[in-house]
């Protein structure tokens, strides 16, 4: 109840309130806010909403929506992801702090959903080219176990989410409003699908409207919840550049896909590449090289899997780039017996080249 009350009072990032909670605890912080027993730095910041206590209503509403309030006390809090936000200087940017708490809808614990993740952002008025590249990269990475994080906006954001959903991968949508107000409204059905298999997240309490400054505040969470940020199409004044700024502040790699030199939709990407703000990438393998887990570098044009031989090489070769297959299907395609195929799959799993789930066996990101 105290966390929900303070989330409503703050309505977004508040370094001073977060500091108060860390010093005196959430219960005492809530009491101090209610009774105006606060340092000067918090008096004005909490004056507007400290009399609005609808914590019980907010929690009940989220429960009806199948959601919950995740706080730093909870096991699913993505602590190591958000750690970098706590090291920034809020004096330079008021948003440079971690979220007070996170309102979440989704079946997958947030810490698990963001264990290996890529943020994909870009133009709202995307072109066919941008949507094609987004679907190729996001779909392939989602099929290889990466979570796709984005902001559920029109254009590149929506395309990235849909690409992950299409291959039954995980995706996380970070909203700039309360979770009871799907935004944009036209993406209501998509957000419902994301909540069924991944997570829809916001630091804003139910009912909070999507205002311009909240999108900029939201961008830091998109960057923080991922291993890197990929920009596909961005104009010169695109908000995607703000997400790249946060990625660089947090030490995350920022990447951009180039487009035709005549395309205004790619002018922002070209500028970020030219000015050293983002690395040029054009395919999923290059994203993995920049943002994936550390691994030994291989000669250009090869991957670790090229050094396999025998049944393991045959089995790995017939596993699809996106999606998964059952052992019997793999055995038939590889020309091996089912026992030999299972043994090869077990060996490949030990080396990290393949993984398995309820749908079958699939390639992982490690083999490139």
C-alpha cells in the first residue's frame, strides 16, 4: 500500500523520494509524505498529490487487469538491470534515477524476461524498408531466445513487438502511461497478447495519461531493461536518439541500421552513426556481436558452429534459424537415428549451441 501510494505521489522518476525511501524505509517515507514531515527538496515535489491516496483502488484495479505492483523488495525486480540508473546524476537530468516501483502485467517475472534483451526503437512513420529490417532482426533474435523490449508505439516499435510474437518469443512493452490506458489505443489487442506471454510495464500508476515528458522519461527504462539499443529508422528529431542517449549513459551499446541516403526516415540513424553515437549494424549476427554475451571472436564470415563435425554438425545444420523442431524431425532431416540425434543435441546443449523448451530444440545466440 505504501509503495502504491508513493508511486501515485511521484508519478514518475523522483531521485529525492527514492533517496528518502532508501534511508528510512517505505512505510516511514509514506508517513512523512502524508504529514509533510519532509526535507525542503521534497515538500514542493510532493505537494500536488500527497493528499491523493487511492493505493487500495489502484492495487485492486491492477489485480482485475491481471497485473501487479513490483517493488525493489520483490524477487522479480530487475535489480541488476536498473542498477546503472542509480549511478547517474539527477542534477543534470531529473529523470536520471531508477523507478520507484513498476506496475506490471504479464505471466513472466520481469527479471527473467529481461535476462537477455534487446531494445528496438525507431520512427513512428516507418517505411516498408524499415519494417522489413525490423521484422528480420527482431524476429531472428526473438527466435534465438532474446527478449525484444520496445515502447509499443506505431511504426518500428509495434513492428518489433509483432515480430517477436510471430515466432512465439518474449517481448516487453514499456508504456508512458498507466497500464489501464493502453497507448496507442489501436495497439490494445497487441498489448493484450504481449501481457499473455511477456510483460507490459510502466512506472506510472493506473489512470496516468501519456504526456510528452513521460515518453522521454520512459525511454530510460527501455534502455535500462536491455543489453543494447537498436535504432531502425529515425528522423533528425526522432525520440529514438533520446533512448540512445540513455543507453550511452548506462554503458549499453547503441546500434543503428543505415538506410538509403535519400531517405529522411534514416537521416537520424546516419547522423548517429557519423557522430559516433551508434554503431552501424545490418543483421542480427552483428547485434549479437555488439550486445550479446562475451565470447571468443571468430574469423570474419565464420561462427563457432562452423567448427562442429560428425553428428553434432549434421544436427546443428538442420535446426532452423528461427523457431524449433522436435528430435524426430531433426533426425529425419539429418539422416540420423533418433538416439544418435538426442545424443548430439545433448552435446550441443552442453556447449551452449542449442537449447530446448516445450516447442522443441532451437539454436541459441552463442553459436552466432
